[in-house]
């Protein structure tokens, strides 16, 4: 038996963390949000496989931190495992930038409020800085990722069909919509091959953010919800389809407009999704909506110490310590909105 060379270990683990264009965009955007950005511009070339660029107006990276910014397990967000109990940032593992460096060519332009000018850093396979030069950008950080998966031909081939690329672009847009909904004061643009695919201006509140994302017609069929309970402390906020609204305007045949957030993180949560679909469908007497996904925003806020977000590399799945209490609170709200009809529930398709 032999130990694998370090470069092979790095490529193997990085390619598990960075699996798609979507994944890169998500990691870079979350870094921008963690840096306090109120404006993020995302540019893709050739669906992201030639270039992904994420530019923000956040606090930037200090010159002293630059040499380690993409070295794996270096992070400015937590100091120890205990800090996860108080986690308020999207990132914490110090894994993304370093992993992207192992599967693409990466450069970072950054400027803090204290810097006179911005600096462009070129990074290598291991996340080290190989060169730096002055540049002319304003405050914030721009990360450029070129030739994604250049050393993973099977993965590049997998994404090579136009159909697959278009699906990925749609997923990127869906992801941006989720952040647009949860961060009303964020300005966002998505440009592909120099064409604006989607954009959202800064707005005042979640309702305006939903209108900017889904359109006024859809949002006029949604009703605001707010529920606050103590012990365990759970805050539910959101917008749900009005009871009896025409289901073709308040639901979709796929889950891309069912926005679920736990502590501001967009998540996939099977049980919550099932509950939302069941209760939504139960209000339609002819069972016609049973295969539909309701258009809604559900924002769940619980104590950071009662959530485990370190379950999957993309952090879209979370474990809730008080899962039953959360499900009960959501269910009580849905029953009060849509009534209770047990006969429909078993018919909602299993996910
Ligand atoms: P993590 O987000 O888990 O800390 P990353 O590898 O994504 O790990 O980023 C490493 C570090 O680089 C971050 O902790 C942060 O200090 C810095 N950084 C990355 N992107 C940005 C950005 N857009 N703005 C400011 N700092 C950034
Ligand atoms: Mg990060």
C-alpha cells in the first residue's frame, strides 16, 4: 500500500467540494455576502466553463491575509468548532477558494477601505499567491475563475452538451433568485456571454424582493405570515399562496419557486417540502394540485446552536435540533391558512 501524492489528494478532495458552475457561483457569492457586499455582479462566459467572475463591493481582503486566502482551512470566519454555535456567516470551512484553485485558474482583485489601490493576485494549484500587481478596481473583491475543470476531462465532457449547460444556467439563476428573496437590500446581476440574463435592484423588504423576483401578479396572490414562539425559540416569516388562489398562478410543477431558508441559508429540506406541498394541496377539493409545488417563501430562524450546517459540502442540507417543533409550528400555520383534509395527504407524490 502507498500514500497518495499530496497533489492527487488535493485534486480528489477539491473535485468533491467543487462539482459544478453552480457550486462555484454559490461559494463566491456567499463569500461576497459574508464580506458585507450590497452589490454583486456575476459574469459567465460559455456557461461558466471559460470564465466565472464574481465582483462585489464588500470589505475586501487585507494585504496581510492575501497569501493565505486560498490556502485550505484558512478562514477569517471562525476560530474553533465552538464558534459554529454562534455562526452568522455562510462560510466557515476555509475550503472553497482553495478547492476552486485545484480545478481552475484563479485570480483575485481586492481593495479594502484602508488600501489606496486594488491589487490583483494570481493563485496557483495549491492556493498560493504566485504573482501580484496593482490594479484599478474600487473597494471590494473580484474573483475570476477560468477554465473550470480543465484537469477533470470527464466532468468537462459531462457538462459539454448545450442542454446540460442551459440547465446549469437556469440553476444559477434560481440560486440568485433565492438570495434575491432573502436579501432585499442586495443588488444582483447575472450576465452570460455579455448579455444580461437576470438582475435585481436593491429594494426595501421581502415583499418587494419577491415582486422583483417573481413579478407582481404572482406576489399579489401571496399572503404574509409571521409567527414567533418561545422555547424553543422559532421565528417563522414568509409569504404563502392565499387560500383558494388559482393554483396555476401560485404553484409550479417543480420546486424552483418554493424558497425555504433556515437562518437565511437557502436549504433543501425534504420533510418541510413534503409538509408544505401536502397542506397546500389539501385546500383544493378536486385534488388537482397534489403534484404541484407552492410558490412561497418560508424563512425559519432558530438559534444557530440548534442547527448543524456542516452536513454536505454545499451546506444546502441542515440538521435541526428542534425539527419536530419547527414542523409543528409550520403545520399549525398552514392548517390555519388552508384547513385540514387528511384524505389528500397520502396522495402527494413522494420526493
Ligand atoms: P470560508 O468562506 O469558509 O472562510 P473561503 O475559501 O471561501 O473560505 O474563503 C477564504 C477566506 O478568504 C475567507 O474567510 C475570507 O476571509 C476571504 N475571502 C474570500 N472571498 C472574499 C470576498 N469576496 N471578500 C472578502 N473576503 C473574502
Ligand atoms: Mg467561503
